C-alpha cells in the first residue's frame, strides 16, 4: 500500500547547522498493516511522516501509495489518500466552526468539493452515527463550536475525521502525547478500534514503548534518520520492553546513561 | 434632517456590499486585503467609462464586478504563488490599480451627469407606479416637510444587498465555502483534508473584490461620477462597518454575522451624517471621525466587560466577607 524508496532528507545543507534527518530510508507497508514507530528525540520520525504526507519533499527518493508514484504531488492532493492526526489537539480541527461542519470538511476529503451544502440532513444522520461510536456524547452537540471541546474530545473528533472516509494510509504522530493519561488511554483504544474496523494501513509514532508493543502488527525503531529495527508478527508479540532496550543497545553498540529515558 | 438620514441609509445599503467583501477577506479568510481601496475605484471607473461609451448601465455594472474579481485574483496570486505577505500584496495591487484607474478614466474625475445610469433607468420604470407618492404621503403625514426625490434606489438596493447576503450565506455553507472558512481558522488542517488552499484563497479574494468593485460602480452611479480618489480610507470604513455591526448584533452564526455587517455599514453612514450636522465639523474631518468610531467600537465592549468582571469580583468578595463575619 505504501512504499518508500531510498528516501533521504537533509536540513540546512551546506551550513554549520546541517542535519541529516533521514538517511536512505527503505520501507514497505502492506495493506492493513498497523505499524508502531519508536525512536529517540530527533530520530526523524516526524520527518518521515511529513515526507509521506507531502508536507516535506525528500532530497532524493520515491513515495508510492497503492503503487502510484506520488512524490511530486503537493500535500493537498496527496491528502486524498492520507488521514492524519497531529500531536497538538488544536491542529486537527477548525475551532470556530461547528462539529458537523468539521466533519463535513473531512467527509469531502476524498471527493471533489462542490457548490452544494456541506451539511445536509442525510449527512447529519451519518455524522451522528459515527459520533455515537466515540461514546463521548458528541452526537448531541453537532452544532457546538469545536473550540469549546476539551483536548481529548477534540483529539477523538480529529481521529474520527481522519479515519471515517477510510483513507489508504493513516498517519498518527504522537497523537496521545498532549493528553492526560486517562484521555490518552481513551484515544489509544479508539485508535485500535477504528484501525481494526476499517482495516487501515497505519503508521503510529509513539514514545510509549508499552503502547508500541501492545498495538499494531509491526514495530519499527528509528535512530539518527535510519530504521534500525523492524519486527512483525509473532516475533513482535513476544517482544518485551527489556528486550527492545537490549536490541537498541546491541544495534547501536553503545551505552547510554539510561536508554529508557532516551527512547521514551 | 430626514433627507440627510435618508441619503445615509441609501448610500449605506450600497456600501454594505463593499463591507460584505471586506468581511470575506478580513474575517472569513483572515487575509487583511488592502486591494479594496483600489478595486472600489476600479469598479467606479469601469462603470463610468462603459456608460460614457454607450454600454448599457446594467452591463457596465456587471463589468465593474468582473474587473474587481480579476484584481482580487491577482492579489491572491501575488500572495499564494508569489509568496508575498498579504498586506504587502494588497498594497502593491492598490498602488498599481491607481494608475490603471486613471488610465481607464482618462482623467481624475469622470462625470456621468449627462448619461443614463442604472438608477435613472430604474426611476423611469418606477415613477409611473406611484409608490413614491404613497410613501411620501405617509411621511408628510408624520409632519416631515422635505421629502426624498425617489424611493426607488433605496428599495432596489435593499433587495440587491439582501440578495447578495443570502448568496454569500449559502456560499459559505457549501463544501467549498466551508473549506474557505477553514483557511481563516486552521489552514494546516484544511490542507490535510485535501483542499487546495492556494486556489481557494485566490477565488476568495477575487469574490471579495468583485463585491467591493460592484459597490464602487453603484456608488459612482448614485453620485453621477467616478473619482480616482474615491477609495481613499475605504478599508477603515469597511472595518468600521464590520466592527460596529459585530459589536451591536453579534457573530453567533454566518447568517447573523453577514446581517450585522450590512447593518453596521448603514449605521456607520448614519453616524457620519449625524457628525457632519454638528456645526464645527467639516467634510474633511470624516476620516478622523471614522478612526474614532472604530476605536470606540473596539474598546467599548472590552471596557464594559472588564467593568462587569470587576463588579462581579467585588460582589463576590463582599459576599464572602459577609459570610465570614457571620461565622466569627
Ligand atoms: N524544518 C527543520 N529544519 C531544520 N531541522 C529540522 C527541521 N525539522 C526537523 N529538523 C531536525 O531533523 C531531526 C529529525 O527531526 P524529527 O522532528 O523528525 O524528529 P522526531 O523523531 O520526530 O523527534 P521527536 O521524538 O522529538 O518528535 C532533528 O534533529 C530536528 O532538529
Ligand atoms: Mg516528532
């Protein structure tokens, strides 16, 4: 479904600040695969997400979605195929517009926007049904401005908005990091639910190693712009945090003061 | 007094179209567009030039809107494709339009006094209907001596402006309109929802300036001339209308907000007219008056709110203290 071919990104090339954020990344995701991504700060996880979404262009390399070369597509065109949830709960919704208007904009993501009403009776019903699955009571607040919602509610709405049109690829970049533990728990379980339900091909960045182990069918670890570890299937099921840390140390061949702190 | 107020409402309802245009950029798109000071005159110039050259007034008025649309699109292109700051793009366009407007008119002021305008045509259809004498009868019954020449313009323009308002309301609720509003609210988000923000901004600024130029063309026909300086200070007038309207009538929904803008434009005209009735104020003081109105409309709601908050806190404290004494 998604294929990255020899992707490299360097920021501020030729200056003292030069930073190789991605180094010859090679990654292929099958349809329906749910991949968790871990790695220390600055490993290049967000950069990888931005390359896939088109927010950033790679220096070299190809991006294929469903076999189609999309590396030259601008971000807005690529987002026809890609659903995203950002770390910041404010980023995924329009605060001064209502819940139903936000959902309507998301509903138009994979369709051509036309000069017809964005919120119709029929769509309201549809939106209400989808909102009901969140179990947050939002289905009774279709006309409420999104700016009035709590961070957790907004993030749940963002998640719904980026998944209910069943995008080819779902990108989640630390989308629970800004929430308190109970809200984060809620969003995590919702994520698991919708990804399963729609069988979405998903990349989820997280700093929570337990979460990375519990969720998804495959796990990749990034460091210094490279994918240094990649497990899936049964092997991943058996993996424990200690083993993961051990793996990190072995591959990098060095000893940090506390790897747990580095990774999480 | 009645006559001057009548005139204020009559032109106010036309300026309301301009204010709706400014609302689209400043409020909906969050794009502080100064093109309007030029495109308003472009509308007037194109209309006057066309009418003087024998083009039917209705067509001339439509051409004004088209010219404004093109000017707005160019500003949008400068900003999105040329990556020029929004304010600067508008200023550049406004400056360029000054020369273009002068070229179109061929002289700083172009009179249409000897031509038939849209409003002249309207009056010739209107007069035989006898509605004027009905209305005038009513107001002279109220003891008002000076009666307006015609009610036709006012009534037509109320319909036109309300029509434009309803179209705008509808547009802003369509799929495209929702995306347009999201640009002013959260640009990153709407791009991640596959909206082409560049082309939306370009059309949005285009439509805004089409409305502004349409208003320019109508004001020129109302006054009987186009003048290369008639757009001076217009942006502040537009903002004043929006701010007054919002302060008085609120912004709960789009439907409400656009109505507030229209009423704000009319009220602004009335305030200016009233101010000019004051003996020591002159026409040249208009700009100062406008600036003062905007400042008052911006500051008053905040002052009232802080006062209210303060009062509430003092009351609360007094209540607590009273409660505390009771215990002691
Ligand atoms: N726009 C930019 N300009 C310059 N350097 C950048 C830019 N964006 C990212 N970088 C650098 O590239 C590297 C990778 O950044 P990235 O945001 O992808 O890391 P990350 O793995 O997401 O880290 P975190 O876990 O902290 O979110 C970092 O060293 C960062 O400083
Ligand atoms: Mg990151």
